[in-house]
């Protein structure tokens, strides 16, 4: 009998620990013992079983009617899907395609009792997933109220201090002296020199100071976030935001490993304050907030002298960035918001003046020539 293998792991940690490879080896051994011929393998690394939008599963479903295999081998029902409804849908598709499915730890037969037991196991898997998530959430809230720090991203200027298995020690954060000096310099540039976030990001980029990810290009939004974050005056807030579906994802990808990539702020009364070492004093932090408000008041983006009807409504076909309006030398135009070198990671590139890479001649009075890797942009 020709058989196909399907394996799935739901987290990046399992992927790094090569759990999916252990599934593949176990299924190959099972097929060898049964005398099956493995003709295809479909793998989903780091995809949740709570959704059907998985690249390996889609390839498996597309190949059902090709007649390439007669059976599908899966380690357990929860590897196929974590929801009972999705399990039933997939099993119905396999049955219609005359393809049998075999689970290593759950023999399946066509009797009503066997189908009932399989459906009950799917319900138990869905219930277990919900209970694990709820216990993890409540446990983190409990320890956060005791002063422990739980965060997937440590703010710039700090290092994470794990418990290291010590029962009486709480996880927390300590100051990174090198990054903390950069943070203090940013506050001085803002307060003393009254620089904008864009000017601070440009200066940091020119100095070659690395970001928290090791890159040397600073974005104005990153600088603005650092200058506004209350953690630098000694208060870290847990349970501040919640993960939601993004309203307008910049890149349309049907196979996103994590669906809830957007963030939404919770009401402030739900935030849990945790004291941490301060990098700047509260007087400096308050002075920075006043200067940020003043910079925002006189920012060019608040200039309402020109109206751009399509601003924010049209997007770049290459990078997904929103088009914004601009005015220079008596001409108004639209450009991708990611053309700014400080803000663009991989988007469009603005070339000011005449460039050898520009295939078009510069028109008289044109403020700049725009060069993009995609000709349709």
C-alpha cells in the first residue's frame, strides 16, 4: 500500500528541538513494519492545529484525488487538527477520496463506535488546548502581581534575568550599561537639542550604534517608542496589550504561523505595574514628554495647507506601505511611506537628484527621482 506521512509541530521551540523529525522517523518505522511504501511526506513546522491554513496540509488535501497514495499516516489526531470540527471535515475529505487514515496511538475503524471515540478524542484535545492556555495566562498574571517579569521582548537598555530554577527568586530585568548609555543620550538630544525622533534616528544610524536586533538602521518609530515608554523611569507594565488579528496586514500571507500579530491596548486599570531599575529619572522623562508634544505640534505632517485626498487610501504594490502626500518646488505628489531610508527595511528607495540607476531623465523642476525594485510600484 502506498502511504503519505503528515507531521506537524505547533511552536518554534518544538521545531528547534527537532520534534517533527522524531515524528517522521516514528511514522517511517510504522510504515516499514506494516509493509507500506512511503511516497510523500507533508510537514508543517511551527503551525497551530487550531487552523486549517497550513501549507503542508493544503498540499496534502490537493493531492488526495491524484491517486498517488492510498493511506495517510499521522502520529495522533491532535497532530491533524486541534478542533473537533476541523478533524471531522478532514476525515470526511479523506473518506470521499477513498483514502484511509491511520493514527499511531489511536486505531481507527469504520464502526460507529470507532468514529465516536475519534470525535471524542478531538473534543478532548480542543478542551486540553484551551485549559493549557488558560492556566498559563492565570499563572503569569499571578506571578506578575508578585513582581515577576514575564515578557517575550525585553526593552532596549535592559537584560532579562530568569529564575534559573531557584524557587525563591523572581524573574526580572537588569540594566544593560552600554544600551542604557544610548538611551540616556537619546533623552539628552531630545531635551537639550530639541531634536525630532527622525533626527535622532538619523544620528544613531550615522554613528553606527546597533539596535536591539543588532542592526545599524534606526527607525523614527522605534526612537519614539523608547522616548515614551514608562519602563525607563522605573515602571514596567505587564498585561498592557493583547494580541489581535491585524486589521490591515502589510503582507498578505495565507500561511502565517501566528495569526494574532496585531496589538491592542487594554484599559489602563488592567495594567500590572512592576518596579524595575530606572535608566532616567522621572523629571527627565516628564521633560521628554513635553518636548515630544511640542515636536508633534510643529511637525510637518500637521501642515494642513495642502490636502491629499488619496493619502492613506492607496498602498504600494510591492511592500504594502501606505502612500502619503508630499510637496516640493511647487509640485504635489504621492510616494510610498517606506521610501524614507530610516523607515524602509526592504521597501522602495528614494534617490534624490540625478542617479545613474534612474532609467528616466529628470524632468525640469522635479523634486526627486523615485527608484523602486518593482517596475509596477
